[in-house]
C-alpha cells in the first residue's frame, strides 16, 4: 500500500461525502418553502440508511467476486474480509478506504433520485423504494461497470459514474415522476431560496473534485488530469447553459449558471480520465446546452420531474457516456474513441446507455408498482397542500 495514495483517497472520501449534504442544500433551495426540510431529509436519510445497507450487503453485491457477469458474490457480506488487505480494483490503498469511497457514491446516487418526487411522496414509501433500489438497481449497475461484470468485459468506459450514478438516477427519476404524477398546482413552483441552491451547487462542484479525481484511485498524473478536466468542463457547462438561456429568455440567471455548472460536472464524469482537455471543455459546453434542452423537454413529455433529475443527470450522463466513446484518447488512458480511430468504443458506449436506461427504468417501475400494493406512494391532497415539512415531519423551516 502507498501512503500518498491512501492520504489522497481519504481526502476524496470526505469530499464525496460532502456532496450529499450539498445536494440537500441544492434541492432544498429549489423546493417550495413548505417542503424544504422534507426535501433535505431525503439526502440525509440516504446518508444514514444507504450507508448501513451498503456495509451489510451492498458492497459485496457490487464488488464481490463476479457471478455470471451480473452481480457480486457474498465474499464481503457484513464487511467480512474488508478490514485488512486491499481490493483488486485499488491495490495501493486499504480495502476499507476503497469500500468507504464507493459507499459515498451509492449514498449520493440514491439521494439524487429524490429530486424527481420532491413534494409529494410519503417518507415511508421513499425509504422502502430507496432500500430496494440500492440492491435491485445500483448494485447490479456498479458490478456491471466497475466490479468485473458484463459491461466491463465488453469494454464500456465509465470513469466516475456517468452510467452507474447519473444515467441510473435519471432513469429511476423518470419512472418515479411518471408513477407519482404531477404536483398540485398550488401557487407557483418558484424556488424558495436560491442562495441556498447556489451554496449547495458550489459545494457540489467542490466535492466533485474528489468524485472524479478520486476515481483514479491513486494520487498520480491521471488524478490530476481528471481534476482539471472536471473544472474545465464545469466552467464550459456554465457558458453553454447561459448562452441557451440568454438566447431563449433574453436574461441569464443565477439558477441557470449553477444548473449549467452541474450539467458540465455530470457530462464530464464518465470521461474525466479518458478525454483530452480540449474535448473535456467541449463536452462540458455541449452538456450545458443538452441539459438545458432536456429540462424544457419535460413540459412536452408530460412528466413532472420536480427538480430536473432527468434533464440534468439522465441526459447529461447520456451525453457524457457517448462523448467518451467519441473523444477518448489512448494518450490519456490507453483507450481510443471514434475520433481516434476506434469506432467500436462508441458502439460499446451506446450499448451501455441503452442497457442502463432500459434496465433501471424497468426495474424502478416494477419496484414502485410493488410498493404501491403495500402502501400509498403519494401523500394525500391535504398533506401536499399543507406541505410535507408539517404533514410528514411535524416541522417548519421558517417561522415568519
């Protein structure tokens, strides 16, 4: 084990952990005032519940020995065989550090989905869905891509979670938004506290350096490249979104700027360790545009994705995965994309996109249908009118 790598990864674990409270601020500020605590609660509940489930069984199903390319075995059940030694994926850091790093990814992914159903789901139903979704969707996806599963064997590239985190959460968000139906039109849907959203978005940007650079799993040149690619793509995403917004509405907004930053972050995530820097900038720039159009798409498609998980994470992750197939360069990380003469890599990336959306969307719909037979998914009309802060948690964020 390498001391420098271990120190670096310990820092990255804390960076990625910070992203979940940052998401609570980001989503909380975007929600209605009557739902800000309930919306934040989804993220903090994920930080608690998913961490425990990951330790018991989620980690081993994701990174245990391969079973037919589909799921991991139970060699790490209950963290057995994790307290000493290393994992094959990260031979220069303690196994415990690798497990913790991956834990933070699982926590954040489940929390991301909550933006689609904010303001109308029962807390008990949300908890049950989150727990089942971890095992039925996230663990198989993590194993397919990072744990030696069939997509890894096919050669799919996903440096830090374009498929496993962003497309998966986007597909689940689409399923949830469609099943739960639209929010009641009580007043308007304007954000209750944009400064909170800006703060949360800034902290997400900060934490994303651990998210992407840490996915190198060493403190060397690749991590440095991933960090710089991440920052350049994020800055470019701001410009892409702001340009689209300026053209359409005549006025750029702070919400547009931070949304563009998030779009750039999502778009570069699968390719941060594969793309030359100039193509990282292009990926982020176009990601800002793609995600802006994706957010507008929900109005035409007729689903109420409250906080735009599908438009930003789902479509941003999709574009990022395809961009990796286009622009990956062996000069960065041993694999060429279509632009550098390897057309098969683009085909593989397209297969990973279809597989992720198809599998996660279908399983998420089945899970929601099953839960609806056990308990109501949605709060009643009166509870939604009062707000979930009071009806679900007996609290108020503001006492003015």
